[in-house]
């Protein structure tokens, strides 16, 4: 009999979707001003850390998620406040700056309890052609703390495209819903993160006037374009769905993941 593949004893304390307003650089309109953001923070604790609090039923034996929430909120407020001269803080340089600051505060709060901090930053209005934009980053314990993974997702881009093999599909454009995840190369720490607003804008301009017979070709072209958009992009996962393709299904779709090196 094969041995059981059992999960390890992992413990996580998290705060899900804290909605605040912060300046994280220029928005879609090119203005450096506060915009709505959503922050989710996961404290990945040392193995079996919550064993004690799970027995004692005492929050003092854990990392208080209420304190974590207050820590994040206070940080945002500090970086958005005015000094005695009435000068308003410039906030954060960009999304990475905010994520780094949040993770540092989370590590300070958790002390030796946390092995990693994962921060998911949602910026709903960052890209006008999409319904959502998020940066999912994991920071590992140092010293110094370092970024171990970073994925950037652009959700639900809706474009009208000529796509399909049936005669009506060759005559009329239909809605295609596109989701893209960029897997960044965290080893290139000195290379600036790509301008995803410009990448998505360029992608839409390139694919909207074209036509395809299959979703497979369509998605592969999206993956190729996005992989080659920046040296910082190590790989891309793209998914496209046709909501009108099947009468009794919500949609049909294709998802493809490739690394950048395949297209070089």
C-alpha cells in the first residue's frame, strides 16, 4: 500500500479584503492621488504555531488579527497624513512599495512567529479595460526579508473579437473574456516592475482588429505578447472564455501557461 500523502501542519492568521484609500503612484488617468485599494494579508506561521492557542483558547498565544488590521490601517494613515507645515505625504511610490511596507509591519507584529508574509493588493480601478487588477506577493523571513514570489493578475478584460469556425462567427464579433496572470522573475530584484497598464493597452490594440479560428491560437498570441512585454516577466498564464459559444453552458474556454524563454 502506498504511503499517505498527508499535509504538513501549517498555520495561517489572515485579514481578508481590508478596504482603504491610498496613493500608490499614478492611476489610470496619470494622476498621483489616492485611490481605492483592497489589502489581504496572510501571516504564514511557523509549523504548528497555533497548537498552544488551539488548546488554551487564549488569543495571547496567537497573533491577534485585530492588531494586524490596526497595524495596516495605521500605516496607510501615516503615509497619507499631513505634517505640521500642512505638507501632505506622497503616500507610496507604487504597489510594491506599499506591499513591502505592509509586510515589514506584519513581520514586526508577528515577531518570530511568522515564516512568511503574503500580501494580496487589489486595485479595482487601475486598468479601465478590466474589472480587476491585483498583485500577489510573498515575502520570506530574512534578514533581510526578501520577495520569494510575485504574481500580477488582470481580471475580466472584455473584448469584441472575430473568433470561431462557424459562418456566423466569421461575420460578427463576439465577446471574449480574458484573464491574465504575469509571473514575475523575483531574482531580477534590481529591474523595475513592468507598466501593466501600458502592456494591457498595447495587447488590446494588437488583438482587437485581428481574427482567429480557435481560442487556442488566440490565447497563445496573448501569452506570447505578454511574455515578451518585459524582461521581468518570467512566465504568463492566460485564459479566454466565449460566453456565447454554447447554449447550455455559461462559457467555453482555453487556458495556457508558458515561460518567457519559449518565445525567445
